[in-house]
C-alpha cells in the first residue's frame, strides 16, 4: 500500500512496504509508527501542524476527514508549506469499532500512563514522545485533536481549550476557530490528561480538542458538514493566513464552572437519559446525586456538557459550563 493510504493500512493492521515516499511535487511522506504519518514540504519551515483523530475508536467522522484530506495531499491538490503530522490515535480500537480496548486513552496523557493501564497507556506514552519530537525546534505549532461527542449537541461543532498556567486563549486562534466552523469555544479550569492538554504544554504550541458532531460508525457521517473546517486546515497547511469574514457570527466563549466527578456506582443524573450537550440549566436545580453528594446549579446561564454516568469511578461524569463574558 502507498503511505497515502494510512487509514486502510491501519485498519488492515498492515506495515507499509516502504518507510518514506516522495511525491512528484517534492512533498515527502514518512511512516513514523502504526497510524502515524509525517508529511514534509520540499523546503522545511518552522511552523508545524499536528492533526490527530481516532483517540476514541468509535469516533469515525474525524478519521474520515483525515483520510480524505491526506488523499488530496497525495493527489497534489494540496501542497503543504509546513511540516504536518497525522495521527490515528488508537488503531486497535478503530479496528474493533469501540471507544477503547482497556482504558479511555484520552485520560492517560500528561503522566497518567505512568500508572500502567495496559495497551492504551503504552500508546499514550508513544504519542507523547512522537508529538514532543515533532514540535521540537518549531517556532510555532498547532495541534487539533479531532473527536465526535457521544450525545447530540446544541452546538454541533465546538472546541475545548486546555488549561495552561498564566495563559489565555489567543484572539487569533479564537478567530481561526470561528472561520473553521466552530460554534462554541470552551476553556478548561484545571490541568487535564487529554492529548491536547499534553501538547498544550509543549513550548510554542497551541492545542485544542475539537468536537465535530456525534459519534457514528464508518460510512454513516454523510450529513456532517465539515467543509469550513477542511478549508481552514488546508489554508493552514499551505501557509496561507486564514482570513475571517467580518460578517461571521463569532462563537460564544465559555468556561468550566464545575466538574461532576463520579464517586461511586450510585451516581445518577436528575435529568433525562437523552439530555444533549449544552442543555441550559435552571439556577438552583438539582443536577446529579452520588450518595450524600449532591450537585446543584450555582450559576446563571449555565449548561451541561458531556453527561456520562457510565464512566469509571473517579472519572468526570459531566461538566457545568458558563459564559466567559
């Protein structure tokens, strides 16, 4: 298989026949590890772009975006002017069609994998090493970790900005996300163990987790509109400045107000089982109960995000978010 067939090769659990391939326009593809491909322009620059997908194996739309975009690069329709790295995060889970094999890998970065956690722990450690090496020496770096949500959402496409000490979301990145079709931008309030939380601590790198719709099996993402996002990453890869339409409605900026941590198997929500992401919450309303622990809405204009009572004990079962302005 050609190195440009990263997804079919990964799904078949195949090794490439060659580790490096030069395209007719001088762009070089380099197989780095299972599900990981580096792409370098003929003249190396100092801006690097990392795009990952499939950290959760049942979130297929971002994987299809990556595959479609790579095929355009191989065909010469897109000519990168900066170094790229494309990562399919959890190949075994992708092949199984499951969120993970043993552990949720997007909770195992930033040192959490040092506690073990089997296959996903080893994979998280490998991706940390590869990402660190890729961004080494870059004067500017950007990482988009692409996901889809378990539930429907009032904002179909939204961004999560990791917490960093003494750092806030740059306005240029916010505008760039708006042009990419992102409908809400949420800033975290504490350190995390996601892939983007890890890369955000690499010098000169901005990182985001992007939610691009609802998790569905391969082939069932036809109705998802990602044109704006694909145009934006193409412009970034080609070194073109993303020009923001002055008439564009800017997405609301939000921030985490509270995390609902599951303390026991008694945890349950006082909400409909099918509640969607960004559901508005009434001030004072009871949200969830876990034994003697009760969570109430303590803010005006508050919303529920990522409600999932089936997470492991000690993990986040949901977020309460509020407007940042």
